[in-house]
C-alpha cells in the first residue's frame, strides 16, 4: 500500500507526509539528546537527518521493514510537533509496530497518544493488520503511559536484552489485536 497522499486529521493534529519545509524542524528534533535518549540511534547530524528524512518520504507498507512516518503538525499554530510512525513487521502474520516522537516543547499534551491512535486506525482499518505492537526501553515511562492509554496491554518485559548506547537495557512490549480495536476498546477520542 502506498500512503503518498495520506493526510489524517485528528482533533488537534494534521498527520501528513513529510514536506521539504519540515526538514529543519525534524533535523533539530533528531539532534537533541533528550529526544533520542531511548531511541535505537544516536543524535543525528545534518547528514544523518537528511538520510532519515529521505527514508521518511517513502510511504509504502508492502514488505517487512517498510514504514510510514508522518509529520505531526499542530492544526491551530501550524507548528511541527513531531512524528507518528507505523512499521510493517510481518506480512505473513499481519503484524505492525506503532511509534512516535514528540518534540520536548510539545510533550505532556497528549499529542503522542493522539498521533499513535491515528496510526493504529491506519494499521487496523486500512492495512488490515491483525496485531500491532509498541516496543520501548523500560525506563521510558511516559511512552509506556501512551501505550496504556491506547488500550495496549503489556505483554513482555525482557531483562537486559538490548545494548543501547553502551548499556544493557530492558525492553517492554505492548500489543493490541484487531478484534480489540474493532470493539472500540482503544480508540475513543
């Protein structure tokens, strides 16, 4: 599936494909140590940000590893809030993974939950996924709260299973099934 022309309006956000005008805001966000602290990549310089930006322009979900990363724009101000992501993890098992990054200037306002809910809607209702997971560093408690607000259940806690930025860290996995989504257990606005 190609999501090149996708635009999703939520209550306060417009999620859309990245545009050239978003690069500076995205690069600035990816260059912050506090933003990438729990992410599986280091602070990005301009070259690395440009490479990520170019990947974000590819909006297909056809093969395992494909992802759709949408810029999250605040409707009222037009400000770049962050990004919302949906990855295709297994074609055979129809499994996806949801993700999000919110610029620190906009944290604590529910934007991660709002954007991720929209990505779950795409995953379950358009892509017809069976299951969507959210994976995070166990120390990232705000992200765990987002996944819980989405109605995702904590399914696993892997102890010191990943080396992240020079230290062994715990990984937590949350999940939601299509049947739970369709019952409306997790997507009330």
